């Protein structure tokens, strides 16, 4: 996973899985925490940001919900 993967996600937000998101978060210094206590969303955070991005654990993540686009913006910011 690299900057190329993030570019690929931006160009084509279809068909990404949570393992792809975990890997790209790791490369870009973000924490990707799995759901706890029966939840269904992963939490993405970065130490220098106040906000937390949530992404559902669905396979694959549907592009209609624009989660991948939000993730790309979150990691690039």
C-alpha cells in the first residue's frame, strides 16, 4: 500500500474492503480501530485531528455512501 493506493481509491471508490482501508491507514499514520461491543463501524483517527471518521464493516464498502472519498480526504488533509 502506498500513495498509489490512495490515488486508486480516489479514482475508483468501488470494491474496497476493510483490509485495504486498514493497510492504507497504516501507511498514512492513521489508526483504524475495529468495532467493539457489537458495533458495525471501524473508527479512523489521526493524532493531529480532532475528528474521527467511521466506516462500516460491509463487504465490499458500497460507493453510494461515499466513505472511500471521505477516507481519502481525511488521510490527505
